[in-house]
């Protein structure tokens, strides 16, 4: 593959810094992780957004979180169609092979994917409506959330509500996977919904009884 090039210098320097400090200080831990395999307690499904730093928020070490990221932290419905379902594959592996105890769906404020979905569903983003738009077709998962928005709310309120709908719809879709339902019924798995407010550093948790989110 001729297009592969050496890493830019600043990344090489950062890596060397990590190797000389974090890795050097925790050599035994890394050796153990390599020899014993991973045993993460939680899976996090978060947005690709670079501002959502899952391991930093939870002060996590290597080996603790099985993390899957995609645009707008969406879980598609269970569709065993033989196609290339990356999110469903990660979920299947986490639950049936790693026996994860918690699946945490983490949405966030200022989500570009959700804003794009809002624009698309409002008829303001024709490029996302095209069959060839990977983002648009992925964001179709969130269309039912757009239908549930309150028309009386202003644009910003609707965007925030849709970010939270992305979490709720993912939680709903998780329950369409037979292995998720089975693990929950066997008391082996719990689902959690979070929405992170980037500027306030707050995490809001979904409360099913209230069908709403509350700060932790
Ligand atoms: Zn996002």
C-alpha cells in the first residue's frame, strides 16, 4: 500500500513520551494485560467527537473499558442481514464473549452528527438525504427521535432534545438484540444512558421513570 506514510513527527514524539513515562511506570500492568487478556467491566458507546474523552472522564486505566465510537453514539436496530454491521459486531463481542456487565451509551452537547440529523429531517440538508451519504443513512437511525421533538421548542432546545433522543433510541435499539435481552434477564447486564455537557463538565443520566435526564 504505497499511500501509507511515516507518522508526523509530533505524534512520534508524543508516543515516545508515553513510552518513557506511562508505559515505563506500569510495565508489569501492561505485561499482565497482554498475558491474561482483557476483562473490561463496561462497554461505552460514544460519539467519535474528539471532545468526548471517555477514559479521562472516568479516570480509566487500560483494560477497563471496551469502547465503541460512531457518529452520534447510535446503536442500530437488530438486523441480521449479513451486511457489515460494525456497531452490532462490537456489541455482540462485548456481551457474548467478554461478558460485559454494563453498557453505557454516552451522548453529548454540541453534537455535529445530531445537528446534521436535525437539518436533514427539517429539509435543510439535501446532501445528507442522498443514498450515497454514509452520514445521512447512518443518521436515519435517529429519525424516530426527530419525530418525537416538541414543535414549540426553539432550535437550540430541539438540538439538545435530539442529542438525548440519540441516547434513548440507542437504549431502545439495544433491547432488539436477543443476546442483550438474554443477558439482562439473567441479571448479567445493565444498560445506562448518559448525556455529557461539554462546557459544564456535567454528566446527565437517563431516568426511565421520568423519561428524562438528571445531572449526576
Ligand atoms: Zn457527537
